[in-house]
């Protein structure tokens, strides 16, 4: 069954990179070599890269329509009325509209039982029109997220959280990669960032970001082949690892934790964190901050992701790619 499926996990995107050049300088008859960057610090623009991904998907959907094939269909389940979850799901539905996907949003009451939620998932599993299923997290405290995720059909697990999906990823088999790590890999590819032989530090060990990110960076792939250290809350002398990192992925959920003295000159810094911080000067009453103290860290970097506008848009773009791959891999041409 597996042999029939051809799911691409990394797309071919347009590539650009600020490349270094060597310049000899003469100062008081002393010759030295100085490494200059055409762009000393380049922002990894998730909005730009995600637009590239979505443009490609929109073109692919148009081809599906022309050939009479099924259009990808994403089903999202939203339990309760958590404000942040409402915003995230609305953004995913909007993304579907932009690329021409069909989408279904199933709203369920916060008091729904775990058994009833699993039954709803079962209906979507059995519906041939649905290609991808995502259950927006977090769920109410009386529902065990692991039970819910394990009841999603692995062939429709476009979030990439199912144990089967995770196991296949670890073994290098075609599968759905969790959207945030997948989006980061797409970003590295877009900017053609050299990873082979680099020392990467991933801070965080969640099954959603930290663990899959460490696996993907260490793989024998064009944008892998890093030597990876995975750090976490119990890591001793965390700064010593960060200072050596050519590539630093911060995914611990602690706002502005990574400071300039923890970052190597010329490092590539990927900031996965996003936290609301009270700010009376903002109309909203808060500002968004990542795990990296951006203003002081950015000048030391060769590349860095902003918050917002960095990893977030790429997560959503990667979810769309997973949904598209689920559809074209599993569904035959329609009569």
C-alpha cells in the first residue's frame, strides 16, 4: 500500500541567498582577509515564502480542475470558543480559499465529551470528500489530546501528529510532517541556506516542533545533514550550546529568552515562539514577542525570522501542502 503513495515532503521553490565574498584590505601595509556579506543580516520573510508556496498550490489546483480531478478538501474541528484558536482556524480557512481548496469548519461545544468528539472524527475519516483533518489545539482539559489525535485516520493526518505519521518520519518514510518543522524546512530551501555539516541547536522537545525539527535537520537530505543537539528545560548551561550553533531553533515558549550574548556571530536564528506581552502603548494592549530578543540578536545574525511574520505563515503554508499531498496521493481521477 505504501509503495503506491508519492508524497513530496520538500517542494522546489525559488531560491535566493545573500552570498559572502572575500575582500583583501590593506591597513598600514598589513594584509588581512575579511569576510563580508552582501547582506549582513537577512530577514527570513515567512509572508513572502508562504505566498510563493500558495501561488504554486493555486496553480496546481487550477490544473486539477482542468483535468477533472478532485479538489483538495480540508476539514477543521474547533472545540469551544478560545479566542486564539478562533483566529488560527479562521486563518487556515482563508488560506484554503486563497489557493482554491474546499474547506469545512466543524464547531463543537466546549462541553462535548471525548467520546462524541471521536465520533465526529470518525465521520470525517469515512467521508471520501475529506482529504485532510485537523483538530485545533488546545482542547478543553477534560479531553485527552493524545486520544483524539490517535483517532484521526493517518492518511488524513495533515497536522502530522498521529503516532503513525511520527513513526514514519523517524524512519524516513513518506508521510505528513508536522506543519511548523515542515514550514521551516521549506524556508531553508527557499533561501538556499547551507545546512550540511553545520552545528544546529534545537531548543524544545515537543512532538509538534522540537523533536521533529531535530530529526529533519539531521537527515541525509539537501537541507539536512546537520550535527544536532536538542536542548530543553533541564539542559545545563544552555547558553554554551547556543553560542556554538550555526543554526539555532528556539521553540521553548519563553518570550525574549535568547539574548545577544547567547548567539554566535553569523548564526541562522529561527524563532518559533510567539507570546502576547502586555503593552499599554499598543492599541490592542499587548505586543507579540518570540523566544528571541530580536532587536539585540538580529544584528549578529546572517539570517533571522521575525515575530510575527516568520515561522507562523510558513506553518499554515505547510499545512496546505500536506492537504494537497493527501488529496493527490489518495484520490483517483473523477469521471
